[in-house]
C-alpha cells in the first residue's frame, strides 16, 4: 500500500470545494469528504470529485445496527469511493456486516477503517460518561485489534499511536493519521501534532491534512510540500 497525503476538504458547499480543487491542475490529490460537505452537497459531490480523477475517503463514521450499516455501506460502495470508515464501538458484528455490505458482486470493495476512540474523548469522559474504566490507550489498542479481527483494513489514529497500532496489529494494518502540521505552521485547535516528515518516520500510511493546505496562501505549493516531506 503506497503512502499518500489526503486533503480534508472541510468546506460548506460544493462550489467552494470544486473551486478549491480547480487549482490542482497537475497531480490529483486524494480527498477526504466529511459530514459537513456530504450533508450539504449530497452524493452528487462524491460523483463529481470522483469523475475529476480524485481518490476519495468518505469520512462518515457509520455507527448503527448491523443491518442498517450493511445496507448503507452497499450504497457507499456503489458511489465508487476508495476509503470509508465506521466506529469500532459498533462491535465486531457491525464491522463484519459493514464489510459484507461494501463488497461488490465482483469481489472488490473500498478500504474500510475504524475510528477507535475520538481524540475529543478524554479519560474523564470515558470513565464518567461511557463507564469504561480502562486507560484510554488500552481501549484504543483493544478496539484496533477488534477491527483487525473483524477483517477491517486499518484505523484512524493519532500519528503518536501509529507505531503502537502497527506493533499490535501488523505492519499491513493501515494507520490513517490527522493532526499534521508543518514545523513552521499554525497548530490551530490541534493539540498533539506531528510534521509530515515525523509522520513518515513513525510509519503512518496516510496523513489527513486540512487547514495547513486548504487555508494556505498557495494550497498547491502546501500540498506539494506535504507530499515531498511525507512521501519523499
Ligand atoms: O484542518 P486539520 O488538518 O486539523 O483537519 C484534520 C481533519 O481530520 C479534519 O477533517 C478533522 O475532522 C479530522 N480528524 C481529526 N482528528 C481526529 C479525527 C479526524 O482532526 N481524531
């Protein structure tokens, strides 16, 4: 599996997203479409971006009963996206149903990765709201192992966890890591960050980069810098 930089297209409309992507006249970046854009612009924005030659990570984090997730994943698979995700908290039964729904009649399917614990959830919320008493690191690793056992391809995780996930789940288990900033860049609201070069060093498979590219003066130059530092 080749390393790649995924641009988080966190824009509120199709127009803004397409205007942003118009700048990329050379190499077509791998693009992440999240809830904001998908709920605003619907499946049509996925088809449009795909038809322009981009790979797509559809970041909708499904979490529902297994039958509903199976059926929803079949619809997403028909959209011909490359990477989709769900919450590992939905259990192994839900993750297996998701894989089943994603698999097309010819046996192909988009890659499927799991969110373990959101980085916005801390130990306090885990213990007092979710009533999970184990240390959060242990919970993250256990959910990653459960995703692996269920047949998933990887997890979304902090770059700081990527090495540990590979050690527990194998080198081929994908780590897709947000929280990336240039050494000389603005951190924004991200607290635990790594540079693209550091993410490469610790073995991240894909980095997800939003504002350091989308808000840059020259987004294409920022994307190319990211690729140079991360892929080489
Ligand atoms: O702009 P920035 O580079 O911080 O964007 C990171 C992207 O990755 C956003 O779409 C954000 O929602 C997503 N993400 C994250 N941290 C997680 C999971 C997803 O930043 N733990």
